[in-house]
């Protein structure tokens, strides 16, 4: 690979590290091309960015404020999955794909700017997604209003029921 190509790749990775504050470093040993294409397709559908990197170039692209421990994960085959808006959704997708095909292993990464080791990935993938949390919050905010509306509606419903019973008796 020529020096110009290497610089281009390093610049792309630097831009990705600047743009995305969450990423997962993935080991993909013995992964067939067909599964790799399937994984990339799933990532593209959900607007995630997935890049296979050479370890030396990845090390050059890392920002200075990243933890030193992260540099230790650039060994063996390495791919990086970047997430901008829904990092938990990406973790769940990686976990599901890994359980289905038994080929991916998360080495570590950064979640919302916080470093984590690969052992904590299962815990991260088990979190509830942001959309689910917002839906629960919306329900909890609307629930008192729903109860209030039902409380106000109950006397009218009872009155209607009593009038219908009275009509059937007469």
C-alpha cells in the first residue's frame, strides 16, 4: 500500500473518531465473506458505519485523549463499528449477529466517550435502547392524565348504564 493511500485511510479514521463518540472494536476471526456482506448490509440499513482497519493505521488515527488501554486492542483482525445516535442498538445488533453466527467477538471500545473492556459488552448490549426509554417516559407522563380522564368519565358511564337499565325495566 502506498503512503498516500495510508494517509487517506488514517484521515478517514480520524474523521470517524471525531464524528462518532461511540464505537466497538470487533474481532472477526474465520468469518465467511457472505456473513460479512450480510453484517455490512444490516449496519447500512440502520445508519451505522463499519470499517475493517489495519492495526498500525488504526493506532495512528486514535486521538490523544483516548485511554492507553484502547491501543492494546489493535491486535489481530480488527474492525470498528461506529454509532452516532443509537450505540445501544448497535451493541444489540452485534450481540444478536454474534449469537446467530458465532463469529464476532467484541474486544472493547468507547460508549458515549467512556472506555469499556470486552467483558462488559454483554452488560452494555442488555441495556434498554433510547427509544424504549423515551416510550416508557412518555407513558409515565401520560398515565396520570389517563387515570384522571377515566375518573371523570366513570360517573357518566355509570349514569348511562343506569338509564339503560331503567329503560329496559319500563
